[in-house]
């Protein structure tokens, strides 16, 4: 006895798996506001190949400089919702070392460092901005430049970098970025169990 094919649904199999949830409109607005225009980013940053590594692939993001508490808090919340680490470089207009370190870190982010381990967001924090308020004091930023990552709104104090010589080392920085990208979804204040979490203890001042 053959089944009555007229009663079968015409819906293609696995339709549910083809349905994509529309992006959160609030996140879309935030990204349009804070993301650096793609015209200012190297093409290799916009079209990175998919990685088959164990950690999920996610593209890096470069945000506009942070000059106020609201800018800072918005990016912290955005990175937490995306389960992506936010790396912040605290700089100042009077800091000569910052002019050396900043382009080096940006180039690594644009080249895709850490993307095969979950990706990172990157933003400069203008320490001497008159509108920054108490943000620097909140995270005990006493040295410029300082490189500090955040995961699920938690400051990774154990892996904070303040050594200019270490920030000038491109291979060292690449490993640091990859470690923070890998930690991105684990969260928690104080650093966690990554390579640099165990290496630095409570961080260098």
C-alpha cells in the first residue's frame, strides 16, 4: 500500500535550519555608530578566510576612540553581548611611546590576529580626554600606554600590559591578542587560565 503523497507537506526538509534570526536592531545601531568605516580598513581585514580551528572564527572589529564614560560602557556591553573580548589601549596626546605602539597593535588587529580563536574588538581610550571622567580611576590606569582587555564586562587585570618594550614586540603582541580572543567567552575578572593569565600574575605596574 503506497502512502497518500498528497497529504505530505510541500515544505522542504530542514527548513528550520535555513531560517536565520534577524539581527538585534539595537546592536546594529550601536555598530554603525562606533565601528570605523570599512573604507579606512585594509582589505585583508574585511575578507578573512574561515578557519577550521577548534575555536570559532569571528572577524576583529576596530572602534572609534573612547572619549567618555558612555562610549566606554556601550562598547563593554556590546562586546559582552557578542561574547567577544574588547582590547583597549589607553593613550594620551603627550605620550611619544603611544605613537609607536598604537599603529603596531592596529596592524595586528587588521591582519586578523586572534580571529581564528573568537576575534577581538579594539578601541583606543584617550586618557587625557576632558570628558573621560573617572573611567581611568575605575580600572587603576596609572601608566600610559596600557593595554587592557575586557571579557564579559570583566577587566582582565592579570594580563594587563604596561611594558612598552613588550608592546613593541609584534610576536609577543600577537600571542597576547590570541589569548584574549580565546578567553573572550569565558569572562570573569582577573584573567582566567590562558597563557598570559598564568604568566603575569597580577600584572605589571
